[in-house]
């Protein structure tokens, strides 16, 4: 991260500014943003199991987006992670912030996971541009094999 407050940061608690992003996400019809906060507060998901992380992307010291990496709760296979709750506020899209978030999630996943899965209804082309492949699997629309698969 640069000295001017820009970049992707690891968060062990919900970051300042997340409420504003939750409101924006709800306005767009993305209930997962609120679910993230609700699960965090209940303890159901704090991205704190081995290999899990929660990241925020910042611009001018302001939180502009977030995303996490979990052990895939929908897959019994070992070594499978899941990209979850990725969101970038509308005014910050198109500047590479979401791609930076995903690249950092993948970088942090590589030591622990062999494969990443995710489910999206709206961002398939975005994930495909980063090397994920569309699949027809239960509870997943896209997969990235981490062994021998460079992230774009």
C-alpha cells in the first residue's frame, strides 16, 4: 500500500466506512453486503479460519470496496476456497479496484487452497477477465485452479 492511503488492506475487524458501502449495495439490490455485516456480528463468518482473509480496497484513505476468502462452505473437498462478498461502490468502478482486490485474494489463497470457487449473477465477465472459468457446479458459477494457473 502506498503512503497516500491507497491500496488493498487486510482487515481483522469491519473497517470504517463499511456502513456507507452496505447502503450503496442495498440500493443496488445486493443483499449480500448486509449479510456480510450480519454474519460478522453474529460470529457466523469473520473470515478467521486458517487461510481465510477479509480485505478492503482504499482510495485516498476511504474504503471503496471489500471482499473475502473463506474455506468453501458448500464444498466438502479439501483445498477449496471461496471468494465471497466482493463489492466495489459504483462511483469507484472501472478503476481497477475490484481487480486489485481479487488479485490479492488469489495471492493470499495460493498457500492454502488449490482451487477457488465463487457464485455471481452479475459479474461473470469481470471474473473471467481475471482467469476464472465459468462452470456448472452446485453452488458455483466460476472456478480458478490455483496450481499452475496464473491470474491475469
